[in-house]
């Protein structure tokens, strides 16, 4: 259990701040994460690792010479926002381009992708390298759907060494993708991990059992089995990886035996006594193997085994020197002449000036009230939503939604106080939601609210048709970004029935308040019906069978939010203009 914390919601931020203070000789904190303390003397490719907190030493612990130039750090087990990724990239860029590298999770793909588009529009060359090493998360025929776990370390190390040696952006990307294609990982959990402030772990196992095929975000294994002796466990892990030996692979390998958070080094050394001989018996040469905690999952009890098949290009990069707060190999220390002064960052911006009519400002008050109602509802449901998500995911949906709505309400209240209309209030709340919540749902809700606000504008209080158009824009933005379809067991399964019902009733001349009520009933029914579905997208997909019988938390929270927002967004015109802001 995570025992040392103040406010659990501040845990990730405080941990990052403490880390940066301890290691201030090597790193400095910036908006969204951390970068190297010293900038390169000449332009070099900036390798930026990223993902949620809770995996130390990944990701910030790997910042340093021969490894990462920076890390984008999200909340616990939650992808960083696009704004965080953008800010870290701006701080780390030295003119030779940046490459984001991260595990293959939907939220990370969305947020780093959006940040890349923004950086590219500003003329910064940017690429993305996804890690897909987890053999338990998808079959070889769907290797591109596999998630990234401890293989992150090998891929990041290869890319960092290549960039340090002066490789250009295209070559760093090529080498990273090559390393990923030759990396395989399998893991096993003995006990779940516990969020700061939580009273129970995300999942539990019966005594003397283990879950094979764990993820690093607290996802339980693909199946549970009796805990074997160390020799049998080692044989199981090795055999599963060697069964997926890449075609044409050589006989020299990098090996990582990784503890997940509370597995003692002595236990890992005992397991190594089985793993190493088995690999050598298969005629492999082990090149600078690593045994220890490199990619963890809070306090999870578990272990993973990673193999990367090396060649003449990859081996020198794997063995190259590195110096980071959490990892040192060889002599990678910089000399004073290699360093440049830090570039000061300027996070200040002039306050926005809003052009809005009094009519739109009146409806903006209802938008703030609607968000406040959603905040109250989500806070009340945080634990239930987290428990639903933990059945086949990482259990962070409730916490992520609370972070998002809190940020949205704060931004909306601040914006309306400065004279904003409805459109500006909702776009500001959407941007704040996406930035603070992170994850897939964070970026989708943020983008959806922004689209809703852009559709409304700031010149009038919307009529029925205007509302239907805005709801359609909300849905189109979410489906366009997330690419989910009905039946995938996502928020879209509730969103589309709501949108279709509301739009149809409004087009038939129905009262918008009644139309909204009927639409929320359709959304709630559709959300409940997702319990019978098997997920085809997101982190729950690898554990599809475990998800059956539990409704999708994203669909559930959407129906919940739309239900409490209705009286404020779709009530009679006179009610809209008299609604106030939350206290």
C-alpha cells in the first residue's frame, strides 16, 4: 500500500517536484514534466519518454546523458495531456527535432498525436515511436495492438544513445522502431497495486496464486493460476518469449528481469538463476543484462521478463554509457565545455479579451451551472466508476473524471467572471479538462466540450436547433478522435443513442427539455447494455472476457453527466437566463 502522501490527488505532482529537487544537478522541472538540467552545446534530437506516473524509474528517472532528454509525466497511470507533451517538447527542443516515445495506449496515442500536430504546425520536426512489447496483450497477428510495458526501457535506451551519438531524427526513429520490433515481454503479478488514499488494491489474487500477463497500470493478468516455484515460473516466462523469437534474429540478446514495485531484489536474483541458464542453453549470449526495478507499477508485487534480440546496430546502443538519476552505465558524464546555459521559459500570456453578447453571457451562466452539477455527480460516483474500470482496466476512470471536471468548473468560472460568452466558457472548460484529466476520456471530453462551445459561439442563447447542432458537433469530435464505433464498449455506445434521440425529437418539433430527458434515458439504457459487450478498444480489450457483466465506465459516466446537465442546458428559455453560477 502507498502510505506516504498528503492529498492523494496531489501525489503525482508532489512526487515529481521532490524528484526534481533531489536531482537538480541533472534535471529541471518544466510545465508537464521534466527535462535535462543542461541543454546541448549544439542541436541534437530530443528523445522524450512519456506516460503516467507510478512507474518509477520510468519515466522521469531516465532523463540524462545517453538516455532521455525529457519526460512527459501524467497523473498516476494516466496519459499526459496534449498540452503537457507540447510544453515539455518546447522546453527540450534544441533545433534538431523531437521524438515522443511511449507505450501503446489509446490515451497516449491521442494526446501525443495532438501535441505533435501542434508542434508540426509551428515548424518543429516531430515523430512518435510506440512500444508494443507485451506478448500477452494481443496475438502476433495483431502485434500493432500490443501494449508497451517493460520493453519501454530497452527502446528508450537505444533511442537515447543514438541521439547522443549525433543521429538525425529519421535515424533515431528508425532505430527505435527496430528495437521495438525485436523486443518481447511477459509479466506475472502476485498482488495488485494500491493508489494513494485507496483502501484496497485495484485487483486481488487468492493466496498462492499469480496472474499471468499483467499490465503496468494495475490491469490484472489474462488468467490466474497457482503460484509455481521459481524454477517453474522462470521456465514459463522464458518459453513464452522464445516462442515469439523474431524471424532472422541473432544469438545475442539484451535481457531485463524487472520487479514491478514490491518484489525484492533477492527474489529476482533467485528467479535469475533459472532464467539465465535457460537462455544460455538456447545458445544465446546475454549482453549486459539488467535485474532490478526499471518499469514499475506502484507497489505491485510481480515480475516481468524482457528480451531484445540485438544486432550490430542495436548492441552498441544498448551498451553505450548513460547517466540518469535512476540509471548509470559506464562514464557518460558531461564536461563543462559541453554544456550551454538553460533557456528560460515564459509561461505567461496576456488575458483573453472576450467579445460576447449579454444573451450569450446569460446562457454561459447555465453552462457553468451544468458543469457544477456534473462535478457534484462525478464526485459522488468516483469510487463506483473506479471499481467498474478496475474489472478489466486500470481503475482510474473515476479519479480521472473528477480531475477533469474540477479543472473544467474552475476554468469556466474564471472565464465567465471575465465576461466570456457561452462558447468561450465551454471551450476553456474543455481545454482545462483535457489538460488536467489526461487519459483517453480526458482528451475526448475536452475535445467534445470545445466542439460544443465552438458550435454555440458567443453571440446568442441557443435555440433547439442550435443545441442539436452543438450536440452533433460534440459527438462528431469524439468519434473522429477516438475512432470508436457502436459495440466497441466505449462512451460512444451511450453518446450516439443520446445524440440520435435528441436530434430526432428536436427535428420533429419537440420541446428541447423533454427531448434531452428522453435522450438521457436512451443513453442510460445503452450504457447499461454495454455490460454484455466485449471491449474492442482501450485498455480493457486484452481482458475482454473479464469485462463481460460490467457496464463500460465511460458510457456510464457520460449518461450520468448528460442527465444532470439537462436542466441547465436544455431547460425553458426563461430558466436559462435566470440560472446562476455555482457558489
